[in-house]
C-alpha cells in the first residue's frame, strides 16, 4: 500500500500511474505510522544505536524547519545550506547526549540558533554580499502570491523583512523569529535560548517595537502588512 | 502600564491559541479598557498571517539530497578515521610486537661472537698471526702487541677493550662471561651494565677484577698490577683472596700488597704509567680531524675511524708538554685534552656512521667526561647570555697567561704580525688613493704586545 507523505521526498519510487507523486516505501510508512513525536523518538533511538537510517530520517523530518529558521535568523549573504549542514552535523554528533528531557525540535533549535548566530557573526565579519537576497529567494507560492505580481510582491516584502530582522540584535532577532514567526511558546523559546521567560518577553517586546517602527517607514512593507505608513 | 506589558506579552500566545480561559478573560477585560493595547493587538493580529507567510521557499529536492549526502558523509568521515586509525594502530602495534619478539628470540638464541677487532695500530698478532680490522678473536688465543701499538676490540656484548702495547692478553671464557688475562701492558675497558647471566673478568698475575658495568683501566707497573676505576665500581680479588675489595670510581687498587713485591710509590695515588711516559708528539687534531671529516663526507666512515684511531694512538698514553703554571692547574694539558676530546667525538661519530652502533654508544659515553678543564667547568651551568662574554674573557686570560709563562715571540711583539698588518693596510690605502705617512700609530710596537700590556694594566 503506497501512501503519499509530504515529509518524505527522497526515497522516491517512480509509479507509472502516479508519475507526479512522491511516494514513501511501505517499510518507511510502517515506521512513520504514528505521530511526529513517536516517529522522532523511534528515529532518535535508532540513531543513538548507530543506525544510519535513523540519522537519515531525522534529517528528512526536520530539515525544512531548520532551513526556514536559519533563513530567518540570518541576513543576506549567508550560505543557508552550509549552516543547515553544520547544524545537523553538530546535532547528530551530540545526539548520544540527548536524553529526551525536552522536545527534540526544542533541543535541535537550541543547537540551530547557537550555530546560526555564530556563523552569522563570522559571515558578517568576513563576507560581503555581492547580490541582493531578493535574487536568491523564491518565495512560497502562497494564497496571497498565486499570481506573478503577488509572487514578486512577496519576494520583495520578504527581502525587506529580512533586512529589518538583520538590523536587530542577535538576541532580539532570535526571540522574535522563534516566538512570532515560528510560533513557539514563550517557555519553549526560553529553553531554546537558555534564558528566562521574562527576558524573552522583554526581547520580543523590544523587537516588535523596532520592527513596527521600521516597517511603517517602508511604504511598500507597510502596505504589504496593511499598516499605516509613517511619513 | 504594567498590565499593558503583561497583556502585550501574551499577544502572540493569544493569537496562536495557547492561552488558558482565565487568562483570555483577563486579556479581554484589559483590551476593553485599554484602547492602546487594543490597537496593538489589532495591528499585529492582522499582520501576523502575512508576516508568517513571508517564508522562504523550501529547498529543492536536489538541494535536500545534496545536504543530506553532505551531512551523512561528514558524519561518516568523522567516524571512519577513528576506525581507520584504530585498525592501523592495532596492525602497527601487532607488527612491532611480532618484530620485537622475533628479534628478542633471535638475540637470545643466536650465539654472540666472542670478540672481534675494531681498530688496530702497530704490530698486532693473534695466535702468532697478523691481525686486521674486523678479525674475530676466539677464546683460548693470545693477542700480542709488539712494541708501541694499540688494538681495540669488542668482547661479548657491549664491552669495548683497548689494549696499549707493548702488551699481551689471553682470552678465555664465553661470550657471556669472557675472561681476559693480562700478562703485560695496559688494558682500558668500558663495559655496559651486565645482565644477570653475564659477567666480565680481567685477570692479572696478582689478582682479578670482576665487573657488572663500569669503565676502568688495568695495567702493570713494575712487578705489580693495579686497577684504576674511572666510572662505576669493580670487585677486585687479590690472588688467594676469597672476599673481594670494592674499588669505586676514582680509586686505584694495587693487587700486590706492600712488601710482597716491589711496592708502588704510593698506593693511594694515581699510579704512574707502566713505562716512562713518552712526550706527546705535536698535536695533530686539526690535520687528523680534517682528514677524518673528509673521509666521512666521502662516505667512508671506516677510513675515518682508522684515521682517528691512528691519531689517538699517537697522543694516547703520552705526557703533554709540561709547562709551569702559577696555580698548579693542568693548563698546558688543556689543549692536549681538547685534542683527545675532539678526536674522541670524531671517532664516535665515525663509528655511528659506519653502523657499529654499540661501539659508537660506548664511545659517546666515554665522551661524557665527569671532569674537565676548569675554564670549561666554569662555563657549565651559566646562563646562555653570559657564556660568550665569560668565555672570551677566559680565553684572553689564558692567552695572557700562556704568553707570560712561555715567553713566546708573539708576546714579545716586534716586527711580527702587527708589522705585516700595517704593511697590508698601507698597500690597501695606497690602492684607494689615500697616502699614509707611516705605520698606524695604534699598531706601532705590535698588536699582541699592546694587548698584553693592556691585560697587565687591568
């Protein structure tokens, strides 16, 4: 029984009658039949026992979320894919020490934030972006950007937002991205950033004020977010 | 204001539905009363879906495949070297252990050659036959040196013996426990520490010496024989004695008691050489060293060993030219000892290059002289920065003292080196178009005399 699963895109089997569909092998489906937490627990257990397939499945399960997080945490000119690879290598190397005291992604995001900010600092010190990030970003074909004009607007707004985020301090940017854009609770963000919840609240408050102030000064972004621009 | 901050902190938790019912009621109550917070909530509630929609596109399947391969490849690469290193380490350790076991077993089972000649100088015969370098010596034979000469040979394991002629020595025992009977002459032995199943004994007409590892000299003087220990300790037995006498480094032991035979002059003093010491020939360190180094550079270390041995034989067992010294120190002997040291070093290096490692080790050890000339001893242990200055001052003092004591012509000045230097400078200046009216005033009278006068003034 072949099942279409969005999160598995690698072990592809070409089915003649479903030429455009990406399918998951039944053996993997038997592993992935439960919730994400139970799948993750199984893959972590296998990886901790040295099973390469466990590493592979964990990578496939979380790579998109990590990629999105890294993209939001880094500014233009950063090699996102390189950072993602480093994060997973660091995480898999530290996986034997993961005891399941927090959710796996909380643990992974903590490594991701630390690695990303470290590499972003290095990139800021050593690299100069040659092209604008707008040329590199392919925005999601969302409901608001299903036409070429909307897609172009989305890419432009995304680039502006990324620039604004890049102007924030690392702590404020990380707290805002994790809580507001990624949707993690304050407690989870506090765990990821090794900080108290009160400190996270302050950082998000400051970041929110700064982003709103800068976004209202940008007529295009203010219009995109349906805010009144500030002259 | 504090209530506004608390409410706004829950802005996004409220939008994401992570608020408990009682908290939601409090927020609603605050928003009903606070138009500012209500405005903030409305602003961000409308913008939040669009902000979250500003998300980068997921990486393509190709990118994901590439990243996956890269990550797993890096993990494998980090894991494999350990295995690789471990395997190679285990393999190398096993091989090294096997080689050691094989070598040890071979060494334990292979018969050690009794003795073989290292170097010869003079007329040396063994069992009546003329010897050559590398010839083996069998137990039961007698080695003789007629007249002046010297033979060095390795006996058993790591025992280097040097026999100075005229001398006669008979070999006995086994390679593990050789016995050398010295009938005449002088025998210098340097022997590595013996194992439990090894021994080494030297017999004279008046007694015998048994050693476990040391450096010593056995020789005859008049009708008596003695052993002088330079390093370590030997057990000396007088003829007929059962209990040994321990002779330590620096001590000399006479085998025949006073009155038994012609007594030595003083038993506690370092004994005189067997024969009247011949005066040392002119030092040939420079010439012999140059020739030996040239032979080593030419890839013929055996020839270098031969040359050095020959030069050493000429200056060994001779009395350096005795010059009076105000402090009684061995000042004139200093260059003689330097010559011996330099040649000894060259010999050790040549032995090493020729592959005779045990002999080289023995020779190198013999260079580690516990004593030395006082200026050299004074330099030891000083900070590096002060060495040069002290050394130069010591050299100047030595020169001045030698000049004063030996009344050499160079010290008396005159038309020697200074005059020649003045003429050379005059000619050089003339070539450069500068006329000089005469010798340089500072050089008049001779540089060496001026230096000597300055030394005396100090």
